[in-house]
């Protein structure tokens, strides 16, 4: 029996058993959720048909046209404007299921426009109560779907067609599949996306049984924003540029504003949800360009899994040294990844995780078998027990290559904090709804600047923003990038305030603190939930600096570490004015830090003439020459209402009356 166990036939039999066990896990759907997450990582951007355009019901449209839901006459006007540009077809992803809250005249206005349309339009139906309905040909029980559909007065027209907007969500609430039809009783309702594609006049592949199957995977072309968008308000106002952009196009109209809650996670999400209307547009794009993702036939996949296990056995059979056999199997196992990606990009889904499981289990088992049987005498002769431990550790790593590890890496980065001054008091004049709207507009402006300047938004803390530069992509320009962004924010604040004041809203001011140093950046949190963030003393100092901007009457305060990282030739070329303000010791820290002002661009010409005198003032202050400091400060203030000069002069007056002990030019902060 012992000799029999050592034969190659036994090793092949062991591998075959392992392969069959893995086939069983595949057939029963084990590890399916992890396979879906892996497949999400394989998605890359794909071509988008240039005829697709989304008319987005976005924040700008809501702010201009008014609170949702809008009157039907708003949509009537927009659809009428489209009449002038002859779109190929329109997908209106808004369900008018109830009579207008405004009255009969409002519904009549939309009905008149729909009756006279010269282009086809698809309106949505949604099946509610899916647990009993046939969805894409699959029946769960005998309960019927309840349909939420447009009023019949809107659909009884030649140009109007109907399509369902149901999506099939996986257990992780990600929209990966689309039923090509839902059936309620004898009525079969096609998918919204397929109807739009069919009516577009373009050649599409729409054979559910032959090409896609009844519930195909949606082949997304890219992350949210991939399909070109323009704002609904531009169409509503009949902007010539918007109308030109829609001429002859396949137009989708739907909500993209986050507050309207029509969005889902997709394989491209990475934490950012995709609006329902863009999901429909990307599904239509899939049909137009002929993309698809179809699982490998079950029998073919089973054969591939069995083959992967047997290949591992063959190397142990013909290679004398077990570690070499393991190494070759690892190389073969790694080759399964490019094979999987190659097939994925050609529309074929291979269960990569089961492939990995097949060869790893076969390799680990046969490796153990060799050491427990054929190699036992050699192991005892070499007397190398410690080596077994290292091999076991290696086998464990190979058996679980996808193990998630939390933690982070160290980066040299620049951290940024901004805060609205006195916002708590200002916000008391607003209702909660007005406050949220105001904050969203302000944060949107500042966030756009941060991202455009290659920064990362870490988090929002009420009206405060935390961001950083230099991670996760390492860069040598993180400090100057943060400074540029801050100057742009100050400029944008003036425009924001002007717009807000004109609308009768609040006028605000901000402070910005910036520091550069070592941080730990990475996914922080628990295994179930974590965020990419930065931590460290450098972060704390940036926050403290932001809090000190008000005391100097300035917008942007940076540490000496950030100042040292700013290329002086760039400061000169871009005419960025800086000046050293003070030496401070923040609460809880032993070492002082010099702080510098980044002067607002619109104040640069005011500050330049007083720079030399201010530097003299600062040196007098550092030396504790209070009388000279006060005298020079008064002279500067007679020329310019300069915040830092005021701050140092007032301190000098106080210290003259209350001399500090052991003055060394460092001002110690008493609060955070």
C-alpha cells in the first residue's frame, strides 16, 4: 500500500479529487460574492458611443428651477425645445405616476407636447414587489409585480414607448445585471435601455437568448461621468450650445443630483455611486457597441478547474524537488491572472478565484503528500525542522493571497484644513434645508478646486474641509500644489460671496492652515468599513494653524516646513507673496514653529510696500523691544490696515504692560 501511495497515479487521483471538490464549490456558488468583487477590479474604461448624451437634473438645475418635484410644464418645455434639434430618441427617466400636484392644466401641458412629438421617446415603468414576479424569465413565487407606470394620458401617443428600469442588485447592493424584460401576467415589458437602443435607428444586438441571455451583466464603459452630460437647466432655457450638442443624439433625461437619491453602486463605484440615468445610458451603450460579459459555459469551467488541479500534479510527478515543483506551480498560477483578464476583455467570465483554489489546494496537498511520504527519509536525514516551518508559512501565504490587511504607508505629504469663520452664529439665520443647500454649494466649489489641483479630500467636518497632497501618489510638488489650491479658494470665495449676496444669502470668510511632514496614509478602520485617510503630528499642526488665521486677520497660514518645501523659483515666477509672521508654540507641543503667510493675490500689491518694515517689526518683536515694535507698528498701520501688524503691535502693548518671563520670541498658544 505504501508503494502504491507513492505512485504517480495516486498523485493524479489526489489532484482529481481536489479538482472535483473545487468544481463542487463552483457549482454550489461558494465564493461567488468574492468573485464578483474581483471581477469589478477588472473593469477598465471602454468606448462610449458618441451619440449618447445625458441631460442631467443636477444641483444647478434644482437651484435654478426650484424644488423637486417640478411642474410637468417644465418637462413639457424641455421636450418642446428638443423638437427643434431632432434627437434620434429620448429616454425620459422620470415616472409621472400621479396627477400633477399643481392641477389639470399642468398635466395637459405635458400631454400636448407628447402628442405632437416628432421623435420617439421612452418613458419608464418600475416593477415593485419583485419577490413574486418573473424577472428576466426567472420566477421566485406566484406573487405578481405591482407596476409603477406613467399616467395613461401620457403614454397613449404614437411617439411614446415604455420600458422598465428595474435592475438586479447583488448581495452587496451593486447593480451588475439588467433583466431584458419583466413579465406581469401575459404582459412582457422590455428594458428601458433596450427600447432606447432599438428606437435610436442604430444597429444593435438584442437577441436575449442567443447573445446576452435574459439577465445580462451590464458592461459599464467607465465610472460615473463617463457619458457626456449637460445640465437640464440649459435645455430648459433653450441655450443654443446645449441644443447643438443634442442634435441627432440619443438623449437621456434623469436625476443626477445626490439629494434625489436615484443612484446605485456599480463595479466602477470605488465609493462613488452612479446615477440611475447614467446606468441606463451605459447599458444602452453596451447594446450599441456590442459589448457583453458571459460566464464560461459551466461544463467548460468545470473542465478548466479539473485541468488546473491536474496540471499541479503533473509538475510534482515529473519534478524531483518539491520546492521547484511548488515554484513552477506558482508561476503557472500567476499566469491564470493575465488569462482571466484576456478573456474578460473579450467578454468571457472565468471564475478566477476557483481557478486559484484548484491549483493552490492541489499544490499544497501534493507538497504535503511528498513530504509525508516520498521525502520523509530525506527530511529526517537532513534534520532541518526549522525549514519546515518556513515552508508551512509559505504554503499559508499561497493558500490565501487575497487576504485583506488594514494599515498604511508613510508619506511626505502636505495637509490642509479650512474652516468657515463664525459659521455657527451665521447659520442660526438659516433653516436646516437652507443650511444644507448653502453648505453644499460652498463645499462643491472648494472640493472642485482641491481635486483640480491634484489634492485628495479626506473628510468634511461640518463646514470644515480636510485635504492632503502627496498621497497616495507620491509627488515632489505637494506643498506648492496645496498653496496654489488655497489661493484659488480665496479667489473663489470672493465670487461665491458675490453670488450669495446677490441672492440674499450669507457672506462668509474662511481660514486655511497648511503643514508639511511625515504622515501615515492608507485604509484606516475596521475590516468591514475603512476609509483612505492620513494621520500623524503633521495633521494636528495643520489643524492648529487653521485656527490661528483669525488672530492674524489673514486667510492662509503655513508652517515653516511647508514654506521650506516651496520652490522659491516657482514663488517668484507665479508672483506668490509670502512673509514670516511669528514663532508660536501650539498647545501640547514642546518645540516652537515659525509660521508664514501666503498673501492673497488681490492683497499682494498692498503687502509688498510694507514688507521691509514688517520684517523689522517682527525682529523687534522677537527681541522683546516693545517700544520700537509699537512705534513701527503704528507707522505701518498708518499706511495699511494690515492684520499681522495689528496682531504683533497689540501683543507688544500687552507685553509692555505685562512683561513675559524668559521671553525668547516665541508666543505660546493657550488653547487649541
